[in-house]
C-alpha cells in the first residue's frame, strides 16, 4: 500500500518557504539539517535570560496571549483543562510567543546565519 499524504492545515503562504528550503537544502532533508542549529540556539536561550522588552512590547505579548487563548476551539480548551489550569496554560502560551520573538530577533541579528 502507498503512503497517504498527510493533509496539513498550514496556511498556503507557508508552502513557498517549504519549497524554497527543499530546493536549497535537498528535498525532505531541510529539517534534518536545520534542527541541530536550532537545538543549540534553543539550549543557549534556556540557559540565559529571556530577551528584554519595553513595557509596551510586554503588554502587546500579553494581549496576543489572551487573543490566542480566546480563539482556541472548545475541544482544545477542554482537553488542556484536564492537565493544567488556565493560568498555567496562559503562562505556557506567553512563553511560546516569547521564544518565537527571541528566535525572530536572533534571525534578524545574524545569530542563526548558519541556517
């Protein structure tokens, strides 16, 4: 039997970047080549302090966290509430967004030019 293609719900605009990565790094191998670099970056991030932010940026991150939580499907909220309370989940989302912000800053500052 052939392998079924997994239907993703990724936005279509991401396909352009996946095709570019596959083109530059070899089809299907982009994650294998990038992962060790990202892993080293992530370990370094966890060892230090999070990036400093202006109060307005911190407020915007808190607002974005609230928006993410308020748009989650009810099934997701129910499942998550079985393992953690709302405040813990809020903090987790905020941390994920902070990691994303730190990643973007590192990309912009050239810390991940090896990618």
